[in-house]
């Protein structure tokens, strides 16, 4: 899936509209709490600045639902971007119409302008043609560098590409290249690790990876549904009763295809998902009636670690337990450390998994940490992402 990149087109002197993903967490004072996504955009922004483009940035922040919400203005993002770039960033309070047009008319080559939150406009999430056209009027070229929003068919991620030449930024290009390589031509053995709460969130991913992976490890809440399908009683554990039959079918498919399908052999259980709860480790086949599984146990960690050691490509999406609480984070952190020590190409899906790897202190040891939770999940599912499909083919 080769797409044209910003390096393939002439940008000098042009007005370049760049869709970035500045949907960052803010602290209680309204300052940027984690600037990872802003940093991830810097290679593309700097490249355009160095080549004398007029750089116009567009992003969403939060879920203002198509109207102005003061909590989600992009001023703190502009402030942080300015610090990271080491040059002024002008921020305007609108993203279409006369205000941005006037600001862009004043721009000189190498200037950077940040538009207001695109989701303040109802036309954004509706992928409204009129709104997309008004965005396109601001520029000569469109660059999409927001992989984290590429699974959304919105005006600023897909619609605008109907009216401007559209290419990928460096972050988008890197995400597509690395994830495509893992799915289409991985070094083998290829191991997929899936966690998180629900099987229903990952059915498509599971189905797609069963066709491609040599081994599959399942942890987190979704493992409970598979363990139930194996005939184990799961006590008060989170599980999807209506997905047990589906889990049984997936287990059968894995067996027929010769895919090694690993489930936890032991679990950390407690009476409640509470940081002060009393814990015990039990076999996966013996969860007591009133207890719930909240993490994988030490024997599971050892078994999974052995499989990780042999792998040459590992894709991981979803934690092994309720890692937000200290007593239930061991399994997730141990898997993160095993990946950090492995010789394999290690690709971590965004969202919770990226956060877990960061908290475990091993983010720097991963080959690639995706900036898109939902987007990387849909990519692994084999879906076409609207924000990627809209770009020109190489």
C-alpha cells in the first residue's frame, strides 16, 4: 500500500494544509499533559518549514460535538508546539472563513499557523462536502499526518482530499509501512498478542490475524470469554456470554490452521477491581465463584515469555489485565519487558498498550509504537482506512 509522501511533491512557497493529530491529554490547569503526539508531528512540520512552505495545521481535540467548547480550544497545543519547534506558531480562533484566510494572506514562507479545533464545526464529523471545500480553499496542497484519526471519514481526514492534491506526512508513511510489512510480509515466527476487555472489540482483528500469524496470545478480560469457551467457570470475571460460541469457533479455526493459540494457565483474582483488594493466584480452570480474574498469573507470564523469545515479529494490542491499578499491572508490565528483551520486530498498538509500555519504562526498546489506537486496530483487522485511501498512490 504505497502512498505518495510529502517528500515526493514540491512544497516550496506553497500553502500546505497538514492534518495532524494533536488530540492530547490536558491537565487540570489546561496545559498539555502528554506531548507525544505533538512530538510525533515534528518531522513533517520541520521538513515543510525548512523547505519554505507556509504550514497550516489542522487538528481536533476532545469531543466538542460540532460546537464551540472552551475546554477544547487549541491554544495550549499551540504554546507547546511553539516550544518544541523553537519558532513562533500563530493560532487563529476559527478554522474556515475570513479569519484564517486573512492570517494565511499574511504568512511568509516557513511560517506556521494552527487553525482552531476542526470539531467545533458540525461539518467535520459529517464529512460535509461544503465544509471540506472551505478547508481546501486555504491551501494548495494537503498532507495527512494524523494516523490516529485515519480510521475516521471526516472532512479534515478524507473529504478535503477531494479538492486538493493529497499526500502522506512522514508519521503516516511510517505507520502504513511498518503495519503493512507486519501483515503482508513479516519475519517469522509471527506472534500476535491481544488483550483488553472485550472479544467483541477484537473479533475482526482475531479473524484476520488467524490467517497471518503463527501464534496468538490472548490475555486481559477477553481471555475470560475464551476460557469459558474451553469449559472453565470464571466466577464473577468480566466476560461476554453472548460471544462464548464465537470464541469456540475461533479456537477451532486456530486448531484447523495450525496456529498456536495460547490462553492464560493461571490468573490473579480478587473479590473486586480495587487497588486494596486481597489477591490470590489460581489456575485458570479454578476461579472461585465470588472472585474475578484481573491479571494473568506468573505461570502464564513464563509461558508467554517463551513464545515471545522465539518470535521474529510481534504485534501487541491490548493489556493483560487492569494495569491502571498497581496490583493488577504485573502481567502487562512483564509482557512489555519480554518484548523489550526480544530480538523481534516489536510493534505496539496505540492507546492503552502504548501507555502500558511507557509506564513499564521500556517504550524506547520497541521497534514501533503506533500513535493510533482505533486506527491501528482497524488496520490489523485488514480494513481500508478512509484517511489513507484518500491519499494519492505512489
